[in-house]
C-alpha cells in the first residue's frame, strides 16, 4: 500500500487532512500535496505509516 493509499484510507475512516497532519507533525498543505502525488519526506512518510497501522489495528479490534 502506498502512502497516498494510506492517506485515502485514513480519510475514509473520517480523518481530516488537518487531523492527520497534526498527528504526523506536519501541515495540512503538506498532506494535501502528498495526496496529489508529491514526494514525501522520510519522517512524514514513516509517521503516516505508523498512524495508518494504529487506525487499522483499532478498526480490526472494534470489528
């Protein structure tokens, strides 16, 4: 799964770009640019991966 797909998943789960940005230590415009295919820094990318794993795990537990 790509970073863009992970961001799409988080959005589908009700997360706003602003909320994702705050959790990942970046800005909403950066998240927007990533969703449009811009490159992502290692730090932000790993933060998105970690957030995606956390949200997906919580969803599996809730199901």
